[in-house]
C-alpha cells in the first residue's frame, strides 16, 4: 500500500518563512529588534510637553553620537478618548546654548503618522530625520488619565530604503597654517623591458650627388720659435672659512580649532592635540593621542573671536601640565608663549588643557604651536 504524504508540516514551514521575510522588511520590527542608542520617557496628563524634555540629541546618545532614526511607542488608558501625540525636532539657537523653535518631524515618516492619533491598536510610529534637539508633545488630550510614551533612537539609519537627509550647512572658522610636506616615498621597482618591435623595411638608396671640384692646397707656414717658460708664481694665502649654513629644520605647526562657544571653569577640560572638535571632556585619557617621534614643542599662540569675561589658560598636557602655557587676560582676545619649550618623546600622550579661575565663556577659538 502506498503512503500519502501529509501536507500539514510543509504548510507550517512555508508560513514560518513568509513571517521571517515580512519581519525583515518591516521597519517597526527591525527597530524593535535593534538595541537603541538613545532613549527617553515622557508622561502626559494633558496637552504640552509632559514631565520631561526637551533633550539634546548628542546628550541622550549612549554611543556618543547623535541619533538619526526614531521609534515612538505609547500606552493610552481606556479613560483617554482622544489624543494627538507627536515627535518634534529643533535646531540649536543662535548662541549654541539651547534649542530653537520645535516643529513636528514629518519629512520621512516610515511607519504610522506624526502626529499620531491612534488610541486603540499599534500605538507607535517611526521616522528617520536628524535634528540637534528632540522632544515629545501632545496637541490634543480628551478624557483623563496618564499617557506614557517612550522614544528609542538609533545612530545609523536602520530603515532600509529611507532617503538621504539634506547636507548640513558648512561650518565657518579660520584656516590653520599649512602643515609640513611629508617625506618622498620609495622609488618603485623598474618594470620589465618590453619586447623588441619588428624591424622596418629598408628604404631605397638616394641618388649620389655630383663630386665637387678639388680646391687648391694652401702653402705651409713656417714654424715659430718656442717661447721661454715663465717663472712659477708664489702660492696665494688660504682664504677664510665660510660661515656654517643654517641647520635644516623639520618644523611644523600643529593647530586646533574649537568651532562652538564653550565654558571654562577651575576644573581642567581637555581637547585633542590637533583638529576641529565640537566637545571637550574632563577626562584626559578620552582625548590624548600618542606622539610618533622625538620633538620640541614651542611658540604657542592662543586666540578667540571676542574678548573674554575672565582669564583663560591654555597648557600643553604631557602626563601632566607642562611649561608651554599662556593666559588670555580679562577683556583680551589672545596670548602667546614664545619663551618656553617642552621636549617630547615618542609615544608621549599629548592633549591641550583649558582652565580658568572662575566660570568664563569664550566664543570660537583656536591655537597653534610648533613641533620640531
């Protein structure tokens, strides 16, 4: 007797495969399965921004970088009969100290809607857009009770197929001096000689020209008498040794630009040795970099774009504060240290240290020093 194969196990396998494909292409499922880099929770009992916020995008990120993709979930009790909740974004204000004007982020909503008015099922929505400041807000609240909402952020655009956001505005700042020219690379190996080409055909001989007439031979002149050799002159005195040429130098200027306003206190703050960096830290090990060769650091220049409200001191840090330092006094915009120098060894961890006797805010600033 032949056995009839049951179709039930095959149907279950096909259903499971279809479910996996659906979840892999669903933005909400992708975000729900990915650990967030930023998150915050807000409770609402009426309209407004609730009990928490706003949030600086950079500050809420556990990865240390801003989040660009967001998923919002919220729970609505049965006593709330009407709701409009939205995810807002804002640029930084002109002083760079807080948010500007908030507005709903509607440019790239990938799931649900923003604002969301759903109070029954699937109380969530997702979007992909970057702003420096974020918050949750409620525009409509009917009934009573507490609505709890949570926002989850991600540093990379995890929504497949989302459009690329607009390019941000180019920052402004002064151009640092040109660095030293790097060493010439080693000469590459000589390539193999190509094969000799075929010999071309021999051309035909041209017609011989007519022989011209032989000219007359001139008369041989008489040989003159040999002259007497003159006496040898005395040797002249040895000239003075010329001055020693200038020693060649591999001097180079290393510069740093801080693109935003910052506040300096008596607690030391540290920034990297070179570059353009939008933040600073009180922990030197987070930003110190090893120097690759022996050198001497000198000729320190420190400037800001506006006068300071108090003294600000900049110091080269090499396992501790060094002698290369200068202080911009109250009401001034620059200082220099052209007298001191510091010997650097290969592998030294270097950074710049900023301190003040009080709390002083400075605008766009930068500094340079020679390392040779």
